[in-house]
């Protein structure tokens, strides 16, 4: 019993203290924080469920299940099914997090989230209905045990499927250039995969389930990669900062980063207004660096001068119509054919410093 | 033989030898045209071309969009002038597609190092009535597909900038110079994702009433679905606004469009035309 309590209380404590210690997670004030918070809460719920599942063997702590299932192994298996549904849910939410980290599209993520929620609610309702019907018609016995066992394996498989899907999504996205997402797939997949393996054995051996501990470790590592990103990215605007530009410079050429043109926008004293304007006009496959005090650098792949002028005119028009900003200073630079990516970035940094 | 450069001021003087649809192109950024005439006589021939890839260090190219040269003298004078102007623009490759070319004109082209052959046209022409299947492909168009007439100029600029930055210009070499009202706004549409235009389907209506899609692109994780939705949106609009016999030209200018046209119009193929090519290699 002590082992069960330690195994399930440890992840609950880890996740709860992570949430309480981190301001972004507490406030859920960025899209990543919202998603990781949800996964952490699901992890806590899984810990509680498996705690109940484990305690079923030792005490009469059955509460919500119908009379016939207050005995072993039915109560254990029922809690196990609920745990599997929650584990699959955690991995589905992490899938949504991965897609957001890659595509940075709230609309797309909201659409997928709605779809998964509908399926999730349908499955949960289906489980409850089928479960109650199975209890009513199968009664206690080997058939019910088999039904619950199959149900657990189905959700186990769903969890594995979504883990593999996230790897495939990331690999496919790398075929086109993507901004560094600081996404550490291994930070989530390795602890989860290991604990899935242990759980697979535990289902057979009827020993404790380490899934919630795996999820806790995975959430901590994932959140760490998100907060690492915050050293280089403004979490609210999503714009990179000067530190990132300077530190990325060593890897510009290898990274395939957009490094053909640079356009500087300066509107001191405009606060967040120019941020919103640039965010609304920013072309895909370009990056914006915030240098502070209303100064921003947009970098993109090679473009003609006429296209750069279209971009500048568009930003200025948007700024005057929607941001009430009438004056924006702009300068631009085009990378020369014989210039390396690093030399060009250094030139842009000097341009921003007024040299 | 007198050669006159065509421009927006004098184009109306050449109505008799120029197709109204091509005449509209004069004034666009990369379009040039010349007309040939004997002294004191009306123009007897004209050529209009479009420059491509002018900034390419490897050399620009040009497509002859319109050729009207009935006699050898016309063809020779026009091609000589064209060659001079094209060399000044560092043009290394020239090509054209034309429905008909007189034997005399063909001989002159060959004399100017063009290789001629007959082949299937890249254009397929469908009528509006054939779009009903397209319109029926999707029952409900999502709310994030909007007509071009429902968006502001600044949003259009953002959408066009987005497309060009991602290398998508369709048939429009001069996309960054074209105003929103050059397109058929009631037929064209866009995709709005995260409050930004992430896809465009632009259709142009020629003076003759013929329609031509000139850009179809979507960027983002749902790009394929968005393209389908835009096609269906525009097809529905065209069906409800234009007579059934209105022509729609689908120009299969690259492999993606060829594949899409094959899916949408599997039974259609291009007419037999004369293709001409010339390169400096």
C-alpha cells in the first residue's frame, strides 16, 4: 500500500507544485501555458485515479461504482479504464500542444481541439453507457473482466497512436522550413513511452501503474523547453528578441532561417500598437525580432525590392488605419550574393544600432 | 516598316488589330507591345509580350502573349524589334503558344531561331455550366472563407504580401503592382486564419466577359481543404452570377495546376496549338 501511495502521490505533488510555482502556468496567460496546465491537471487526475485503483486492493474505498463492482478485480479494472481514458486524453492534448508549437495557429488548434473534444465526450458517454449495460447484462464474471480488459487496451492503443502521430506531424513539418519551436519531443515521449511499457507489464502483472509519474516528468520537461524559449521570445507577442538574433547568428546558414532581406520598423512610444500591426501583417515564413522601444526587425527569405515596398506600404497603411500610428521610420537591406548569412545578420544588427 | 511601342495612351488606336482582352494588358508592369505599319497605313501586325524573372542573374525570359503577323514583312519587322528590346532586358529564353500561325510567319519565326511544333495547349476552356459539379463538392462553406468584396484593401495587401513571400504568384508576375479591383471581387475569395489572409483565389474578368483564375493558393496546416473550399465558393458565385455559356479559361501553367485540372475536369483537354521556343543556349 505504501508503494502505491508513493507511486501515485509523487506525480500529484510534482505537478501541483509546478503549477503553484510558475506564474505563467497559474495565470494561463499564454497559449502554451494553457495547454501545459491542462495536461498537468489531467496528470493529477490520473494520479488520483490510479491511487484509487491501487487502494482498491487494500481497503474498501470504492465509491462511485455500482454494487457488483465493489469487489476485486472489477473495481480495480473500472478505475483502470478511467485511468486509460485520462492517459489517452493527456496524450491527445499534448498532440494539440505539438501542433500549436509548430504551426502557431490558434484557429487551427481551436478547430482540432473542438473535434477532439466532441470525440472525447462521445467516447466518454459511450463508455459510461456500455459499462452500465455490461454491468447489468454481463454481471460479475469472466465476461465482464474481459470487457473491461479490452476497453483498457483500446485506450492504451489510442495513446500509442497519438504519440506516434505527434512524431509524424513534427517530421512532416520539417520538410518545410519552420521557425525553431524549442519543441522537445523526446522530453515528452521518452518518459511516457517508458511508463507505457511499465504499464503494459503492470496490466499483466497487476502491479502499480507508473503512467502518472511518466506524465509528471514529461510535463516538467516540456514546460522547461517552453520556459527556455521565453529567454528568446516575448511570450505575449511571440516575437523573438535581440538575444535570439545574436545567438542564432552562428547557426543562420545551417538552420535554413529566413535570411534574404531585413526590414527595420521604428515607431518609438507606440507601445503595443505597432506590435499588433506587425503581427497582423507579418507574412508566413518571416520572423520579427523585437528590439524594444517600438523598434522591430522583420527578416524573410530573398525578395525583390518591389515586394519589400509592398510590405512597408501595407504595414504603414495598417498602422494608420488600425493602430492610429501615423509615422513609422523604415529601412531595409537585401543580402548580397557574396554575403554569408552571418555577415548579413551582423549588418542588420548594425543597421538597427544606427550604423 | 514603322514600329510603334504600344502604351496606355495609344492602345485605343489599335483596336482593329488587337484582341480586346490582350489590349487590356498594356500598362501592366511587365507587359510590352509593338505594332507594325507601313507609313501612312493602319497597323498591320502587333506583338505583345510579358517579361518574366527580370531579376534573375541567369537571365530573364519572355512569353509572346499575342502575335498578329499575317505577312512575312510584318513578322520580320516585329520579331527584329522584339529581339532588340528583349536583349536590352537580358532575356535569354522566349516562348509562345498560338492557335494559328501563317506559313509565312512560321518561316520568319524559324528564321529568327525559333523552334516550332504542334502540341496540346496548356489552356482548357470550360463553360460556367460545367462548374456545377465543383460547386456541389462541398455542402457548407466554412465561415472563414470570404469574398474579396468583403475585405478591406489593407487586408488584400496583407494577403498578397503573404502569398508573394511564400513564392506563390500564380499567373501574375506583377502581382505586387495589381490593385484589388483588377480582379472580379464578387467571384474571388480568400481564407482568413488567425485574422490574417492565408489563402487567395483570384479570378480576372476580361473585357470580353471571359473569366480566368489567375492565382489559387493557401498557406497553413489546412491548406488543401482551404483550396477546395475556395474553389467551391467561387464556383457557386460564378454559377449564380454568370450565364451558363460564359467561358472560363484554366491555364495549366505548372504541375500542381495540371494535376488539379485533371481531377476537376478529367474529360477536358487543350486544343492543338503551335508552340514556339527560343533560347540562347
